[in-house]
């Protein structure tokens, strides 16, 4: 879930805008939202703020969504803290094997999750697929966290080599269409984020066939909510063009200092669509609430940081700085709250509340 910025970014976006325009004109009516429709949708929402969310007692997406470990009480408690901050959205990862194991139960649990988010005045976005971290997964009891290691149990979905094998696509199509069809008209959902960081973990362009199919499946259902595929690595030109050309709302990741983040915003605004930053905030990289959140509000860019409650994902530890003894980092990488609901930094919580009008 890292992001790299290249000097060539400006050149890419100058050429990419032409791709968007050309492809938009070729699309059948009603598939890709018009720029006007996208901006009207965004105007009808308050400034979007929130976090990437997984309950503290889940190490990965499977543990969050499987029947034996789904924890509505924990989710309700933690989303109360989110509501207290004035957060009005969350980014939440689904998982295909959780659906495969128990289709009806999975959809019921997603509906139950939405009942909880609605109670707390939060409208989440859901992520289908992911190219980050562990290549394979198993249904059932999940491993314990590895001491001091960031996201030691997080799972790619559908995995590697599973995401490259077209024999899997029919089953994945059933999953995507079942979820989208069930919730296609559900106003409790903000947006569908089809694929997290496509090409990550060394997959590069091998992700393109599944990405294209996922876009096709989502457009076939045609939900009322917008669709997006977040930009994250400016060096992946072919993937970026696909992502931009098929996103109703432009979402992106940025873990850099304010001056670099500002350049990203300026580049992306040239596309003309609303912007939501769906990953930011890595304290020791100088991407902080204090310097990024006010910038995003000033630019009217949605702000969804990585991390919420310190728990089994271990994302208070940095990507590239494991602490084998599990000792407390000098500074937390991600997260806002301790497991008991006390803030890691009160000044950050106060700032979030202030910017959200709480």
C-alpha cells in the first residue's frame, strides 16, 4: 500500500487526459459517468473524511468477514469512535473466499455491517480485489500476527498466481456480481473501489486481464453508486490509463509530504473529476494529520487515512522497519486509537474533530 512519485508524472497525465477523453467518447451511454454527473454527485456530499477500517481483532479481511470471527459488537464500538471524530465514510475491504465459503451468510454480514455504519452516520466504500501482501490464503482460522511486522497477515485477493489464472474468473465474476446486485441500489454505500493497488507485489501488468474483467462485471450491474480504481504508482502507465478511463470518481493514494501531495492534487485536478485520497498518513514519512488533512480540506479532496485502531494488523509498525521484539515504535506509523479507545495523540484527534465541525 505504498506509493511512488516520478518526475515523469506530469508528462503521463498530459497524455492520460487525452486517453480519458477518447475512451469516454467511445463508451456506451450510461456506463462511465459524465464529468458533470460525477461532480454533481460530489456536491451532494459533505466533505468526505474517514479511515481505512478493519476491526482491531481481525488480522485480515477473511478474519473480519468469516462467520466465526465476524464481530458486530467490536465494529459497533469502534465505529462509535469514528462517529465521534466526525468521520462520515470508511474504506473497507471485502474478500472473495469469505463469499465462496458462505455466499448467503457473507451477504447477510455485509448488510449487518451497513446497518451498523448507518447507525453511526457513516457511508462506507467497499474494495473487491487487492494485490498487496500475502500471496495465498486459507479459509478458517487465521494466523496470529508476527511480532512487530506491519500487516503480517494481510491477504491479496484473489492472490498469486490465482489472479493471473483465467480459470478462476468465472467464480470471481459470480462473487462480484452477487455483491453488486445485492447492494446496487443501497444508499448506505458511498462507492465501489474495484481493485486496490493493481500491479503491486511484483504483479505489474499481469493484473490487467482481471482488472478489465472486474470493470466489465461492475458496469454490467450498473449500480447507482460510482465506481473507482485508485491510482497509486505513477510508473505503471498502462494500468494508470485503464484506472483513469474507468473511474467515475478519481481516487488515489499518497503517503508523501505536503509539497509532493499538493503536486499530485494539481495533476489529478486536470482530469476534471472529484478527487478522494483513499490512503494517506504515514507519520515518519511526514504525511500527517497536521499537514495533510488541512490541505485536503482546503482543496475539497476526500480524505481517508490508513489505519484506525491499533490491533492485529500491526500497522503502527512501519512498512520497512520491523521491530522483532515488538517494542513500541518511536512514532506510530498508522492508527489513531489505542485498543481501549484512547487516542494515540490527543492533538490529532482534536484537529480531526475541528476540521469535521465536531
